[in-house]
């Protein structure tokens, strides 16, 4: 029997119970995935307008995610699907880079909702789909288009939409 894992990393300020992640998880469950949600909203709060504080929050969330994920035997799963949004995309990319069972997994797919540009720095070679808004102030769409092309990621753009 196939074993599949969907890992949801919402990012800072987006609870895992938000409809986007709730329904993404339900779709994954309906396709036979075990779903694991890493709710970061109680680990680090969103700190708008305070760049250093936001960087600190992302660092806190990354440490939390690494601790949670290091104990998972990802090689026991036939497919690993990682669904993330905003800073969660960057956190997911860092986790993949640092956890050997993830970075070396033969069947890994990432779904990025409204990724911020720094998330692309750590993207490993794997299948991926990006959903972005053409008016997202944190991820200029032309930069996202270029990064998706460079990393061979499928891009879906919501024209006129922000995050």
C-alpha cells in the first residue's frame, strides 16, 4: 500500500486552520495522503513593518519546523507533498535543504502559495507549482516568473491579485 504525506507549513500569521490550508489538507486526504499541519502562529507572531522582528520570527519558526520534521522518516513515504504560503515557502525550502531525507527524497513536490522571493534561494530540484498574484507587493511578479522558469516550476498567476 502506498504511503503519502502532505506537510502544510502556512507561514507566519497564517493559521493552519485558515480555509486555504484546511481545504488543501482535505484535498490531500481525499487523495490518500496523511496530512501534517505545522501551525506557526503560536510560535512566532507576524510583526508588520519591523524587518528585524520579522526576520527573528522566521528564525523562530524555522527552528520549530526543523525540530518537528527531523524525527519523521520521510523515506518511508512514497510521495511527500509540501504545501506552504508566504514565509512558509522559505521555511519549507530551508527544511528541505537541511533534512537529508527530504532533500534526497525521490518523489517530492512543493506547492507554493504567494511565495516571497527569498524562498527560491533554497529550492531543491523537485516538482513544484507556484500560485502568485500579479499585484503581490512582497513578490514582484516578473521576479517570480523568472525564478519559476529558472527552477522549472509551474506558475499560475491571478491577475490583479495580491497575496
